[in-house]
C-alpha cells in the first residue's frame, strides 16, 4: 500500500460516508485484503474521533482566543510587555499540555489498533441445524461470508420472527465489529452465557472488542478468563496479555 494524498482523501470520504455505493463496496474489498490499508483506515478513524472530541474543540477555541487577545494587546500602545509575556506563556502551557495528551492518545491508539488488527480474525461460518428457516439462514451466512455485514445486521436485527441462536449472535456481533459498532457487538457477545459451548468464542471477541475500544483493563480480565478456561484460544490470549502488560 502506497500512502498518498489521494488515498488519504479517499479514506476520509469513506469514513464520512461520502463515497458512492459502488466505490464503498470496492474499497471495503481492498481493506479486507490489505492489512496495511485496514490499519491506515483505523488510524484515520481514531484521528477523526480525537479531533471531534469536545475537549479538543474547546482547546482549539481557547488557543484561538488567546492568539486574538495577544494580537489586540500588541496593537495597543499602553500594553505592558509583562501582560503579553504571560499570555504567551499560558499559550505554551496549553499547547504542550493538550499536545502531549493528543500525542499519547494517538500513540496508544496505534498500539491498540495494531494489536487488534494482528489478532482479529472473523468468526468462521459453521454448519447449522437444518429447519424451516434454512433458506433465510443460508442467505445470512452467504452475506456474512462475502463481507456484506450491513445486510447481515439488517436481517438479524430487523426480523423479529428469526430465532437468534448463540451461533448467530457471534455472526451478528462480528458484523457489528466490522461496521465499527463496538457497543452493539458487545451486547451480542455478552448474551452468550458461561455454560454455552460458544462461551470461549464470546469471551475472545469481547476481549478484542474492548481492545478496539482502548479498554485494556476489561480486555485483560477476559483474556485471563480465557487462559484459565484452557481452550483453543488459550495461547493467543496469553500472547495478547503479555503484549498488553509490556
């Protein structure tokens, strides 16, 4: 993947939902096939989140106000050099304080995004028990396998007559994850009980969801639970725990 201005503009249009539908489909296929591109999209998404944060906007307004006041005071003949000095000093303190916060946030975000990208794999499509709603299940699994997660969400969340099994909650949760709807994903994974045969899967995807949400504490609690369970995700959970604790 070559990092160009054109690519950055395309990512911004994609995240702001301004790309035409056909371009969205094509771009999402590119993302699914290129881990570097997927990481770049996540970085832009996080940057948008940080820059849209209320505290960040207030920070910008404060800086603008201070700069305006300094210019006005510099233009007044009776302004003392001390007043101007303290305004500039205040500006520097604010710039470095918030600047450091943004730097740390983005660096931490990069770490979490890298780990999430490295460990996340889509929950695979499994065979299901055949029944009267088999045709609908086939449609859901086909869309899921092809990466049409919006269609999966539309069917599973919009059809009240469809019995949402724990297996299909994993499909729905993963679909939400891939659509950037982490809280909705968590709701699905959390409804899978500890006594379920899908319990370990649900815990693993919950941990990854918290990782994506930058909540290392909750992710670590679930990863330790997976290690204690001693199942198929044990080694991955141990690796990820070690990296989170570094």
